[in-house]
C-alpha cells in the first residue's frame, strides 16, 4: 500500500507541470485542504484508501490523501487561476523543486491552530510546524534563485490558510474518561485562537509572505459529526457551536483588518467568509442542485463515522449513489460539488463573502 501511494505521488506531483511565470501558492491548514501530507505520518487521520478520491481525475480515482471524493477548495481555486496542477504535499518524496514553481501544500488533517489540537489522532502537523516547514522550503528557494529573487518570488506568491475547525471540534467533543478536560470560557478560547493565529501569520510575513487568504471557520454545528454527538435532529444545527464560531470569525475579521492597517512592510490579508457561504448552501441546498444537506454520502451518520471500501460490499461502509447530490462527503467534509460552489464564491465574490478583495483580484494584486 505504501509503495503504491508513493508511486501515485511521484506520478502526479513530481513532474514540472507549469512554467516559472506562474504564481506559486503555499497552502496551510487542516483536512479541508490537505493534499496528502498525512499519508506520510503515523496517524489515525488518513484518507489514503477508497472511496476517498473516487472522483479525483488526475489520479484516475485513486486516493491521494484528500479528505473528500474529489477536489478540495484549494485545488479548484488553483485550476481557476490557470495553474496546470496542484501544489504537492510537503511530506511527499521529491517535491522540493515545486517550491520555486507551483508552490507546496503543508496542510495536515486533524491539525489546528493550537499544537495540542488533534492529539487523539496521534500524528498531525500543527500550524506552527507547517510554517517551520515553509521556512525550510524558503531556504531551497533562496539557494535556487538567490535572496533578492527569492524575496520577489515569495512577495508575488499567495499564502492560503484554512484552519481552526479542529480546534473548535476538540473544544466541544465529549470528555474522555480519566482525562482532564476543563474548558476555558468561549470568549477566552476565541481570543487564544486569534492570538496564536496572528503570531503565525506574522511569522509568515517575516518570511516574506505578502498576499494572504485566511479562511474563517465554517458552521461546524451543522456538520454530521457535531449534530450526531449533540443528538440534534434533522435539519437543525448546534446553536452553541455556531455561536462560538460566529464570534470567533468576527474577531478574526477585525484582527485581519488591523493587520492590513498596521503591519509593515505592506501586505494584504483577505478574510474568506466560509461560515455564511457554507450555511447558505445548507439552507438552500435544493437551489444548488443538492438533495441531501444532512447525512454524509459515505460513512454513515453515527459512530464511528468511518468511510471506507472493503473487499466486498459486506465490509464496505455505505456510500450514496450520486455524490453530486450530497453536501457532505463524510461526517466532517464537504463533497467536491459543495467545494466548487465555495471556491467560486471566494474567487469572484463580493465583500459579503470575501474582503477587502476576492482571490481573483488578490492573484493580480501588486503585479
């Protein structure tokens, strides 16, 4: 299995897909944008077996480590901006040279803003370590093109950060027996996340990043996992969870505005309002062509929420017949069909969706 995974990564990620004139994208975050880093970790958080990736055309339906049936939001954005491939996972073999070409993906399933987030899954790469990995990539960029050219290259690159969901899920999930799980207040928790995220954004800025896309946390109170553990009925969401997230996102938007105003040298931080975008998809799912906005397409609605394909039908988890009709792929993640809608909103949307400018404008910003 491991040999097959490495072969697939080498086949689809190592080749130089686009010219050096393309704008590089460096992706940081969790399983919403992980392109396969967790395949190379000892972790319980993996998407390296069927039916994950069943609709991912570049791999001909083989799993790549993406936690969905096809493309992630980052993949779709990259395609729309004219890239001919996707930034490869940092931990995959022989991807170093992509740092000076299309970029690198550092995201890791189950990771969070906080180092401790995702401990139950064992292996994962927290945001702080993801940025340390970019620091190593930056050394390669400098060695390849020299310090001044490297600075110009990184200044034009886009830095996408999609993280915070697992921090919130960890905050709300049931206590583990015999393990202390005392919670701080929601306000203190929000402020702690903002403080830690800001420090990491400032680290990236010091490393030369100037064009940031920071994605807020979506309506996790509506995902199948949170609704199941909260015993929330069909068509409803956890008010407690979504209230905390809305308040966190408000603080995040204010903080990004502050960074835009005061951080020197000049950079631009855009806030992507994933909460309202995804909530609207759920509420008006039929208008978007979906038939189901409650249950996951794969893995079932109740514990252990595992989506897998066994050797025969009796050992496989249940999977829906038409993946394009479901908002949720598994108990945690959207389907490719939902990701397409979200990505287009981020690419072309107005200030209610993404501000101060959308990703298309950011792509051309300062060029």
